């Protein structure tokens, strides 16, 4: 039997996705797995379905509106297991997701393990997993946070999630984990999560472009001195220049 893992989710006013989310938990959780949900200040406090209300495998916390970074920290602090899997309220994990990610983390816990999404555009795959260097993220972030699995020790050594950023906390955590906790990143080529990218049904609202760019630039500048020169840093310089003159090449 594999090591247990906890699925953590933060949510604010996500009632429309709860039935599908809990149905998915029934499909993916093993007998020793858990789920921790932090209600980050919903207008109507989140309530678990009746068949989950006395389930010892579920922890539901009502934190008030504390922000996503603080909510993720709270969820991880309350996880009964050392292995953590993040899942957004409106995304769906495939039945084999947790088994595959636990297998990789059991062999090497000092890494961030991401999964390809079913909704990813079709692209060639090479081997079972693709290594990501921190400098790769300077040219754009292709990693899906809701598919991330990790060991609690990585989160602890990185100092948890930053709570004072306007947005972009995922990128900040990846870079801090690599630069300060000396962890590695890899993305499995197997598609193990179905991401909801439809703007009309996506739960989290789109961040205004200017706010995102400002925050992203501040995060990248914070860690730039920790990273060696690379082709990705050069690509990022050209990309940022084109954005500056008004040609967005995302």
C-alpha cells in the first residue's frame, strides 16, 4: 500500500462546483488519504455534503477572508499527512493522479511534482517526466498549480506561501522552494488532471493584466540574483522588451 496523501483546496464562494468536487474526491482518495478544505471567507459559509459531514478523512476550516496564500498555509498546517496534493475547486483529478505522484515523491521527496492537464494543448512528450529549471519560469509559467504534489518538508523549508502579494503567489512559491529550499521541479507527461479554462465557468476571476505584470516582475526580481545565467533569462529579456513597447507575446 502506498504512503497516504492529503488533497488540499481553498475556496471562496465556490458552491457551484462542490457536488462535482466531492464526487471526484470519492474517486481519487485511498483508504488512508485525507482532504482539507479552507473556506476563505465565502458569503455563505461552506458546508460539506451530508455524507461527508462526519467523515474523519475530511477537515473543513472556516478561516474568514485571509487570502489564498494564507489559506494554503493553513490547509497544509492542518494536513494529517506529510504528502500534499493541491487541487482547485473547479478542476478534476484523474483516478490515477495521486498514486502516480506519491510514487515519485516516495522515491525523492525533495521536489515539486506537477501533472499535465487533460486540457493542455497537444505537444510532443519525451519520457515520463520533464525537468524544469527555475530560470525556465522567467519566460512564462506552464505549470498548473492545482496539479502540484509535494512533501510538507519542502513547504516548511521554503517558509510557506507568501501572504503579502497581490497575485502570482504560485510563481513566488516555486522560485522560493528552488532557491531557498534547494528543491527541484518536474512535470509528468501523463495527463492526470482536467483543468477548467473556460472563462465563463472558471471559478477564479482573471487577474487584471497590469496588476499581474507588476507583481510578476517584482517576484522575478526578488529571485534573479539566486539564478545562474541561462537561455531562458535571455528569452525573458526580449519578451519583456516587446511587452514594454506594446506587443504582448504571451
